[in-house]
C-alpha cells in the first residue's frame, strides 16, 4: 500500500502518544492535588501544551479541542483564586 506508515513510524507515533498521555496525566494530577494558584496552574498547562506541540507540531487545534476544555475545568475547580486585596473597613469614631 502506497503512503501507509511502516511499523517503525507507527511505533514512534505510539511512543509519542504514550509520552503525551503520561504528561497530561501528571498535569491533571498536579492540578487536582497541588492547590496551585491560578497563575502557576496556567503556566503548568501552557508548558504541557508546549510539550504536546513539540511532539505533534501543527496540532494546536487538536489540543485546543480535546485537552484545553479538560484543563479549563480542572483550573476552575481546583485552583486557588488569587487573593483579593484587603480593604480595611472605615471606622467611625
């Protein structure tokens, strides 16, 4: 068959998928358990996205369609919101 990937190409793709899956699993676990501030959690997700795009160049759309919603839900559910500035109440004499 012309254009069909060979066994080496298939094995290499499976190895990259395994690496990506492991990285995504670790990122998700850190988001669930790390009690990270939102800024740090977003940096972690951005690093994972960069890793995914190194493994699969040109697949930004796939990441954004498949993994971004999952990460967004975890960010919203488990990340610490940045502390709001404290405003001291005005005390009347």
